[in-house]
C-alpha cells in the first residue's frame, strides 16, 4: 500500500531541517525520520496494537535516542 500524503508530510515535518526521512534499518526495514540531533521518530497513524508494537521495535533497533 502506498504512503498517504498526510503520513509523508508528517515524516518530513518530524525530521525537521537537516534531518533524514526513510532511514534504513537492519533486515530491510526503514525508520520514518531521524532528526539532525539524533532523535528517532516513527509516525504512526494507525492505533492498532500490533502496528504500534512494530513501530516500537523499529525505534528500539534504531541507533538513536
């Protein structure tokens, strides 16, 4: 499923000036955003518990705060 415009805009806004979007993680996964100060951000618009748990795992595996 393709990414919605709202999700894309939220990732770009979260990364901020000088940050990165779609940062590669191990095993072919991607982190939504990484700020220039090293903070990892996952933008999740779906409140389903299994989706939120997957986002938490991506944040845990990111080499960031």
